[in-house]
């Protein structure tokens, strides 16, 4: 069973991550170390060239990692990104973006995660990222 | 002389980068391949732990690179990020963030840039990033 | 059909990449944008902790990308790495290492590739990397 | 005072890092969180195009980080790289390479470091890298 429900994750982030909330980011699927999240298209996400901005995709990447990590270890709001590396592969369409994330390695203190971003309905990814989250010590540590 | 003035850059991005504009990002200094940009603090940038969110810093990083690149090559709105790698070093203060960027390598088609982010008034950086921008071919190419 | 045969790739790299040749790196499978390559275990690859050194895995990563790229575009010895990002996930065993690579995006001038490294016989990856290769213009360009 | 002397570091790595030793890597300067290291040129480092191979520079990067980290925290042979990101900027000359490293952030468990690589005698860097080392807990932890 995943460490956090979709509802609990979406409620947490709606309250605690104002930027992601403004953009309408939400989780659609959370498993044990996996997640699928959505960024609804809107005009404020665009950049010159009529495409979605890099920072919007970086924010979605980080959001997907937060979801997959909590899917693995439960509600740990204080987990923080320590590194994120993203490659932009193709020009996104002016549609919703879907990010799929999975944990590559779950340690006691660090987790490494991988994210692939798609324009909804397309097979070819528009971006690919990896990142590291630092997991805070438990109260009992 | 820098390839773009501070005023022209701020006007371009106010119109063409709605996310950055919403956050109040602006350039304060642009040189020939260098830039200093500011992200004014506001509550919507926060995340659990009372600190500034990673995605806000990633957006600022990308904005700083855009400024330094245009400082080197002039107004080329269609330049796009192809890779960005960021390390988060310290918990930012609840104050404005300043990003300093410089071009490490300027090629005809690719530029590699480095960004260091500070909490205003602090000496120790809160984040450090490198990235690559792809420069579109000139019309005459 | 892959752009290069396993034999041609191994012969090219045996002659042109002395470091990889010394380490005994070789391709075992090359497809159209995919490759599996092997680094035979030997004592000179080790580091403190009785494990395989990071640089040995970085070299294997780069070698796997070179193979998958030529599998996609043919023998282009002058293709060069422009960026490589690697996360070390688990302590490798003192056995051969296998790297699996696939092209994430093939452009005319740049290719982005992903590599996963395993200790032979293990399911869990020991390292994961992404990288970018620059493809030289064709003589006719 | 640096946490390790140049002599102690070179002796440790000559014995414990066979690959680096074969390549003739050595430290020339170690400070408190900084290091300058050298990779002597030799033909086995080359790759197609008559230039120094990427993996040779990655190995030098990792070596420089190991030196700067021990300059900061003392002889901790079991510190290991968890992430390394490198951008190749210019074609290196067929001469010795010099890597300059400094610690960007020293935590109790993680250190983030930055490396710039030069062809000896040249001003423009040939590569730039950042990476993270994991510091093992002390026996008394």
C-alpha cells in the first residue's frame, strides 16, 4: 500500500506548496515509490515560441518526485530536494503535461528518483529528469 | 556593451514569461555574458519548513541564464534551455533571492552557464546550478 | 538494422579508445539507439571499501552511450560528450558490470541518452546516468 | 591547516586508487576545502579527434573532489561520490590537465564540490563539474 493517498497528497500540497497549487498541479496516481502527476495547461505557463516554459516543467518534476517519495515512505513534508538534473527533449504541445516518477534508490537518508514528462496523448517524452531528495531523520532517530 | 539592456530584458520577460512576471523576477545588472537577477520574497514562494521552494529557485536560475545569455548574444527570445542541473546547498532565508550568472562557454549553437543563488545579504550561497542553452540559427544561417 | 555492428564498434574502440581498451570494455549488443556493454572485473578498478571506483563506472557509461549512439546514426567516431550526469545508487559487487543504454532523443546535432549500470547477475542498478552527445555535421552539411 | 597533506593524499591514492595511479594523477595543492590536481598527458588518454577522452577528465574531476574533501575533513578514504555532473566546454590540448576544486557546501553527511579543468597554460576551462560526496559517519556517531 502506498505511503500516502492521492487525496492526502493533493490536500497537503494544495495547502503547503502555493506555487504548485496556483498552477493546478495534482497527483493522479501514487504507488509504493511511483507517481503520476498532472499540470493542466494554461496560458501563464507559456514562453516565447508558444511552448510551455522550462520552469513549469521543473516544478512539475519536483512535484512528481515529492509524490513518489511519499508513496514510498509516507507523509514526510520536510523531505527536500538536494539535486535535480533535467534534460529538455522536445517542444511540448499546448496541452496538459503528465509526469511519471519512480524511485531508483531508497536509502535511509537519501532517495534518487527519475521522472519522465509527456504532453498528454503523446508517446515521445518532452523532458527527462533525475533528482535526489534528502529524507529528514525520524523523531526517534 | 551588453547585448541587451536591463530595461529591454525586463520588458521582454514581463510580457513573454508570465510565470517569472507573476513572481516579480527582474534583472538588476546585465553584462557581456553575465547577469544579476532578483526574486522578491513573497509568501507564495514558500514550502514546508518555512523556506523558499526548490521550483522557485529553479525558475530564478533559468531566468538568470536567459539574462546572461542575451547579455552575450543580444535579444534572442527563442533560445531554450536544453539541460539544467541544480544543487541545493543551504536553507534559504525568508528574504529576496539574488542569482548571479555567467557564461562558461559560448558556442555558435550552445552556451553553458553557471548560476549561484544567495539569500540577500548572506555570503554563503543557497544553491548552485549549471545549464545549457540552445541558440537558434540566425535567419541568415 | 543498427548503424554499426558489434564487431565494428569493438574494433573501433579497441584502436581509438586506449583507456576503454585497457579496461576491457566491450559491446555485447547494439540496436537502433540501444546498447549493452560490459566492463570485466579486475582489481585495478577498485577503490577503498573493496568496491568498483566511480570513474570506472563513468567510463563505462560514456562507452555505452557511444555504442548506442552509433547504433542509431552509424559510425561517427567524432561524436563527443557535452554533458554527463551520474547518480551512484548502490555499492557494486566485485564482479563484471553491465551497462544498458538507450537514446531518449535523437536530434540532428544533439542526442540525449540514458544509461543504467548493474553488477552482473543483480536486479538492482548500481548507477544511473544521463548524457548528451554532440553529433558532428556531415561533410555535405 | 588542511585536513590532509599533499604527500599523504598522493600516497593514499597511489595505493588505493589503481586507475588514478596508472594515469599518474597527483595533487599539487590541498587547502581547507580546496585542491589543485594534475593529470600528466600521455597517449593512452586520447580519443578520436586527437583530444583527451571524456572519461579521463571525469576521473580527474572525481580525484580533485576527493582531494578537496579530505583537505576539508581529513583522511576519510571511505567518502564516496553520490552524484557527478560534468559539462565539456572546449577541446583539450594534448598537454597536462589541471583541475581546480573547491567545496561549495560542507555538511555533516554530504559535501557539494565544484571543479574546473584547464589544459595547462590555457585560461579558458575545458570542462566544469559539480558533484556530491557522501561522508561516512564517524565511529563515534
